């Protein structure tokens, strides 16, 4: 199991008009997930390139302008913080360069996955007004899940969303996994979490484990931390007094996510 902290790609001391190739940001241990977290100061520009990767740009905080050069479309993405507003994002299904300009200091995620065939549809603004939110679980494992890219979006491989843990509460619980294909029961999807913590003192924990014990890792979750989930069950808990958020991206051969609950915990469903 690989767990690592993200180094923010810091643009504060760089010149405008830099170039990022998303192909250089495949997550270690993942077969088909690419992700980069970027911080841009006001006035900074960056061009994003990607070969045969369907891509999503999700703003975490700030104000950015995303330009689709092929279709000559410009999108304005704003967000106070992940804890204050729902996400606004752009889905880019084709293989053209995209430019991003920061109107103020901004943090964003650029992520995606390889596609099987070319998709030449134009980019799509995913407004925070269209996000579907649902409350999952109960009691001390209740949380809010926001779906950003689901089966209604014409992607080929990715599913994307955000989860919000209340203080002291669990999520991805009762523990579930999605690492093998069983028709009608479970789908095979690798996954990455990117965490934000509202309070400076805040923290959480995540356990990633399998029944055969080939994986059994527990680690501390801090702000701007990334966890990699190639397989296994993967519950998360926020400490008391901590508001915990994580962005998630899944990639698999199917866009229908079927989760397998830990049999020992099924009575808690």
C-alpha cells in the first residue's frame, strides 16, 4: 500500500504561461488515474496538455478562468472554499490544450484517466447548482456525498465527487471495496482521495485493509493529504472538532460502481 502527502504545485514564484502535461502526473501505484493539485497566484496562467486523457478541472478555492481553445469557450469558476460552497468544475473529454488563468490566488485539482477511443465532444461546465447531494449512513457514520461526474456525464472511465465528514463521524462506512469484477455484485475501480481539513488543529484517520491481510494500513489524515486505494476496504474517520472533506476520483472498465460491504459489518447497513 502506498500512502503519500501531496506537494502542492506551487505557482507563487513562477512566471506566467507555464505548461503542465497531465500525462506526467499518473498517480504512483495506479493503472489509470492522473491527478495534480495546483496553486495559482492572481494573474498566473498555465496551459494543460494531455494525450488521450479525459480530464476534469475542479476548483477548491479562489477564482479561475478556464479557456477551451478548440471550441473557443471560456468558463468562470469560483469557490470560497470546499466547506463553504459546492464544487464548480469543467469536464474536458477531448485531447486539446486548455488554459487556466487565476483571477485571485486559487487552489484546484486537475485529474483524469486514459480513454479507449477519442471523444471529440466539447468541454462541459458542471455548475454547483446541478450537483446532486445525498446524505449516506446514519448515526456516527452519516456524511454528505456530492456527485460531480456521474453516469449522466458523457465520460468513458471516470467517476468524480466529494465527501464531507461531520465532526467525529465516519465515512466509507460500513467498510466497502470495489477491486474485482463480479457481475451484478462488485465492480473493479481504483480510487484516489485528496483531503482537506477545515481546522488548523484538525486531523482524521483512514484504514485500508483486505480480508487476506495483503493490505492493512492505518494512517493520519491531514490537510492536503492524498491516499491511494488500488484495492481493499477504506473507511475514514474525522476526529472530534474536525470538519473533514475529501475529493475522490475512480477509474474502471465500467462506469457503474458496485461496492462490496465488509461482511462483518453488514449488520450496520
